[in-house]
């Protein structure tokens, strides 16, 4: 089991920036795939960005590509999501997640941090 805690959400105007952070409570977090998802009320949780354990591979949804940057610091068991040029449609509850390489689905989830972008 890997426990995850997100932080850094808040209110920002369109065009602004925000950085989300995720702390893995276990050492194993630094050895597995991690990512960010987001969800709005009444909608399905959607994938935002993912990163391999060694940062060799990064993946982004089309809606955030070229605006968001995912990164990690394994020495500190930290995961980050730098969000630039935010749009109102980026408003959502953002979740940190992780999974082992052989797992088909993300296994571990944080509680979420709210991001609200005003127009």
C-alpha cells in the first residue's frame, strides 16, 4: 500500500499558473509509475498526466499538453504538476495516483486537491 497526499490547489484567474504537489508516504512510491487525474462533479475521473519511476517517460492528455508539466523528485518521494496558462475548463478536483509497472490500472490514490480557475 502507498499513501498519497496532494496539496497546492487553490483559486487562480485564467492564464495564471499553479503547482500541485503530492507526497508519497512510503519509499515504494519512488519506484513506481505516478500520475495526476482530475474530476468534476457528476463526471468521470480523467487522466491528466503520468510519469515513469525514473522520469524517462511522460504522458499527457491532449487537453493539457504544452500547458502542464509533470515531474518527480524520488529522493523526497514527491510528485509535481506544474500548470501554466490555466483555463476555466481546468477547474476540477485533482488527484495524485500511482501504480506498479505491471499493474493495468492505477492502484493508489490521494484524496484530491481543488483547483478553481476563474474566467
